[in-house]
């Protein structure tokens, strides 16, 4: 009887291997994760021409052109065969419609070809779970910042609760759009190029600072700096570096303020920053200073996991698979507005 019970436990908690497909924005990524260990995580980025953003149809075409190559590359780098996979995980949302659909079609096809379950993953939850896995964060206050999302999140009763968020555009979108004004390259990404230029800034220019309770607003700030940047540059009042420095300092201060308020409310001793903007070292520095002043610690990752990637989808898919949170082919659609607090996180206490 004891042997039988032990074998049952081994089966219940055996190592699950998932392949994850991420394509909610301009990056298409395929990752393979086994029991929390990343076996492979290749991705490819669509870079729009300088001065332009990425359009849904162009991004979707980019994903269709690269996804099968990435699937083959991921399996090869992981050193596994298709028979080792337990499930196919894909990004259900949130994100851009056309890229999401392109990725979901491939995931749906692979699940049927390989005859394994299909797992629909919330993109935001995947960022959080991958961050927790990589950093070892236990129950942190989460600052999720990317091109499409800006949220301060805390966990309670098997659900990630949103303490505060942007009332209009995401912080990453704000940075990207200002990079277009300055005609900065989209390679490797506009936010990174703003970060590098900001390091050369010497003059701080006061900009609108808009925090409303636990929420933030970036659209007015962006309109102000878009309208005045060229005039100030032409008059020699500042440099491009000064503008990038001032914009970063302002928007990051807003984010740190609402994050600290959430930490105070939840009495948290850890802050986890995830999402593409979470790679920014200046943002990490400001969060760490705030955390240390509160006797807390910062948990952060590098661009392998902050930026959209397939491994985060595969890892979260593993957690969901172990709790039978799969979907049928008929219901395997996408949801462009899939909120973080809609997901029942059955895998957490």
C-alpha cells in the first residue's frame, strides 16, 4: 500500500514538459520548460522602420514567417523529442489581435498533430510566474510594466489583484512613441535606446506628473513632451539626451510611488518587476532604493525573461497542466483584453 501511494505521488508531481508559444506583440518566442527548468527559449523580433510603430498585419506576417523555424530550433536546443512533451501552451491574451491569432493557430495545430492537451495562458500571469520562478520571490508586490500594460499587482486568495494601473496608455508605449519623435531606431527596441541616451542627460526638464490615487496617466505627459520637444531642441534649450533623461525620471518616479503605496498596504517585503520595461536598469535602481528604505528587497530579471518569451508561457502552462486547466480546440480562441485579475491561479495557495 505504501509503495502504491508513493507511486501515485510520483505520478502527480512528475516532471511536466511544455512547449510555449508567445506572440502577443512584436516578438514571436517558443520556449520549452521541464519542471521549472528552461531547456530552450529562442525568439525573433519584428522591428518596424525608424519613426514608425509595428502594425498588427505586419507583425502577424512576421510571426507566421518565423514561428515554425523557432519551434524546430526550440526542440533541437532542448535536446528532446516531440514524444517528451506533455502539452502545448500558448498566449490567449491580452495583446494585439492579429499576432495573437497567428500564434494560436500554430499552437492549435501542433496540439492536434502531437495529440497532447492545449493550455491557454494569460500573458500577464506568465510574466509574474516566470519572474517568481527565476528570482525565487515568494509573495511579492509586482510592478508589471511593458509596451501594452502597466499594473501594480498583489496576490490574494488564488487571484492576482490589481492595486493600480494606467488610466490610458502603458509606460512602454509612452517611451516608444517619444522615441519616434526623436527618430530613434527600433533596433533592438525604442525603450532601450531611450535608456542609453538618457545616461548622457545632464539637465532635468520638469514635465507633468500625473498620479491619481493608485493609478497613473501618461497620455497628457506624452502630448506635452511631443509638442514641446522639437521647439526646445531647435532653440538649443536642451539636448535629446536631456529629454530622454527627464522623461525616464518622471515616469519611473510615478511608478515607484504607486508601487511603494501598494507595498505599504500589503506589508510586503519584496517587490518584483516584470515586463519589457522592467529591463531598464534605472527603473531597477529606483525601485531598489525605495525597497531598501522600507527594509525590503527588489527581485528583477534580465532581458531573457523580462522581454516577452516563450519560456514564460511554457512554465505557466506547466503549472496549469498540473491542475487540469486545459482547453478544447473549439474554445481555444484569443482574448485581446484578458485582465490579470480574471485568472483563477489554482496552483497557488
